[in-house]
C-alpha cells in the first residue's frame, strides 16, 4: 500500500531535482558558450524551465493551498516576464553593437536593417513603398 | 545532508556560475544576462526555502523578486541600447 503523502513528497523531490538539473545546465552554458547571444539562448531557456519545475514541485508538495496558489502565480510571472526580458536584452546588445561569435553564419536582425541605431524614417517609407 | 539541503547547495553552485560570468563577462551585455538569470535563480531558491520552512512568507518574497528582477532587466536593457530611462 503506497502512502499518498509520501508519494507526493517523492514526486515533488523528483520535480525539484529535475529543475535543479536544468538550472545547472543553463548556468554551465552561460559560462561556456562563446558570445552574448548564445549565452542568452542557453541561460534563459534552461533557467526558466528549471525554475518552472522547482515551483511546480512546491505545488505538488503542498497542493492548492496558500503556498501552492502563490507558487502557481509565480510560475505565471516567470513564464511571462523571463522571455520578454531576454528579448529586450538581446535587442539592446545588438543595437549597442556587441559582435557575434566568429563562427556565426546568419544575422537576420541586421539583414532587416534594424542594426546599430535602428532604421531611419526615410528607409522605412522606402521599404514600405516597394510593391 | 537532507535532500533539500543538497538541492539548495546545487542551486548555490549555479548562482556562483552566474556570478563568475558577471565577474568575467567581456561586455556589459554579458553582465546584464547573468544578473537577469541570477534573479530567476533566486526565485527558485525562494521556492526551496518555502518547502524547507513550510512558511508562506518566502513565496511572497519570490513573487516580488520575480517582478522586480523583470523591471531591473528591462531597465538595464534600455541602458544598453543607449537610451535614457525616461523615453
């Protein structure tokens, strides 16, 4: 006979250990990868998912009481804000002229004419008037 | 060490890696990325503290921390672009 409380605690620990694994992999990527954009890629995705799983462990552990509901709200905040902040940092770094790593093959943002100060109004009008 | 303390130690190792990148990072953008990630990691640390103490308080700290870290990251990103804080 499986004790329900014990199995819930075990499931919470498994979720938290998985989340910690994602956090560690993300931070190793933050240290090891060559340029800002790669670091942002590895760090943000892995750490967001890792924190998601840690908070989900709290929900599984306590159920939907005061702590579990706050944890769900925290999951919502992290899932909404972290990609937005990563996007803003990547755009800021690109506009500040941080170079890409030497092995990079494509830079779509620059091809769109957004790089290094953004488009002027004249360029925007010209590109929109092309059929 | 209990399993929970081992999880906390692992999270502190991850935070130390983030601080290493903030120390070494060749450009300001690297430091901004690492500070942003450090904020998200600390929200997870607040979740572990909630489980260890069984207190509601730490989850509230995590909620406030996630939002404040978001605002701080946006402000630093704007500063990276070279814009003023009020445009």
